[in-house]
């Protein structure tokens, strides 16, 4: 008998601590039984469930097709049915909504079914419906266009103060040498001009270089703006740099050694030049002269170029047209 001879169920039942624990366990069992057997089945609509537009692993993906428009919505509503204690806890994270792409095999517009399923299988509730039940979507193959940063046209609504000139508007070199634009092949093929439009409010007058943020805009050959939502651009909002040069009006004189007999020279003797502020400010006087050996110049249709450096002007100095030279004509 030993230990068991001292054990008494009667004594155990009269133990207050044991009685409390036993009562709690029995109460929980009774409550669980009532919940399971008597909780009503309800319906509930779960909203804002993201629709998965991924084509990888589908027939469309095998043909390298992707959705290039989204049928007006990217989220769905799913109606579910089940016990209240289950259905009331469901969220958008519990439901997977995808496209049925078994019939999509070439670039075209399709009406595809939308299907909802449980991310984790739970037999206690079921999916009744999904809204929208279908979407009209366009599918195309994705293509890329690589654009040189230097070829991006900058639009910046700025002016130069008196005595200054806008020299250059360019995308910041921090972007890199190229920008990659990807999207539907049929749309990528339409891209003719890429612009970086500076974000400037009103007219701005500048006397020094300025950096602005910008947005990329794409245009076709006829100047029509393309829908930017169809493209993935490697640089979304590049900085653009507006270079402002100081200007100065000077007089030039060209002496021509070994000048052909009977020939005279003609050129603009008074011109406006531009350059970095410090370079132009350092120029002394307004008259600059150079001597050129005719036998060493390249003549084309009775004209030849004389570089501004021949006049002792710095390499960064340009004409107000952006040239590094003037044209001399023989007549």
C-alpha cells in the first residue's frame, strides 16, 4: 500500500487550492464547448488586400510578359465566412489575392480572373468571393533604353542678372554617365527626348551657379509627354546644375603674317565674352591683340578660326555664343 494508502480523493476534493484549480479548468472546458458549438457563423469583408501582379512562375512569366497597366485598382476586397471567433481576427495579411494568368501568352490586353486563397490553410473558415473578380490588363515585354546623362535636356526657368549669362544647364554628374529607363517595349520605343525639369517656383534671376532638384519627363518624337507611371527610371529626381558666367565686352585685333596678296580680313572686332566670375574679373583692359601666321592656319572656304587663347584669354573664356574661337574671313 505504502504511499497510495495515504492518498484520499475525498481529502483532495476538500483541499481549497485544488478545488479552485479544478473549478477553473472545468469552467474553461465548458466555455470552450459553448464557443465551439454555439458561436454563430458570420460573414465578413476584409478590405485593402494587395493584388499580386507578379508573373514569375506563370504562363505569362514563361513568355517574359509583365503587367503594364493595372486595371484601375491594385487592392481587393474578400468576403469570408466562418465562426465569429475565427473570422473576427482575420486581416489582409491572411489572404493572398493573385491573377489567373494561364491564358496570357503574348503581348495584348486580357480580361483576367482574380483569385483569393488562404495564405495558411484553415478549415474553420472559407472564402466566399473576391472583388474585383476580374481585371482588364495589358501585358507586354519589358525593354530598356540607356540614355547618356549629357543628352538629357534640362528645363529650368531661370534668367541671368545684367552682366551675366546662363552658360549651361546640365544634370549633375553625381547621377553617373547614363540613366536606364525600363518599361513596356512598345512604350520604350516611343521615347525620343528625356528632360529633367527643375523644380523652380516663378522666375529666378541668377548671378552665380545654382543647383536644383528636378523630375524626369519623357517625350515622343512629336513632343507628346509619355505616361511616367509606365516606366521604371534608374534616377527619379536628379539634381540639375545651372552654370552662370560673367560677361564682358572686348575689342579684338588680328594681325595676319604672310597674308595673301590682294586679300583682306574681316571679323567681329567687338565681341562679348563670358567665363567664370574670377577669370573675367581678372582680365585687364578691353583690347586684346594676336598675330597669326597664315601659313599655319587651316582655311576652309576663305575662312579660318582663331582661338581666344591666341589673344591671351584663359582657356575657360568663351564667346557669348559658347564658342572658343572667332571666325576670320578673307575677301
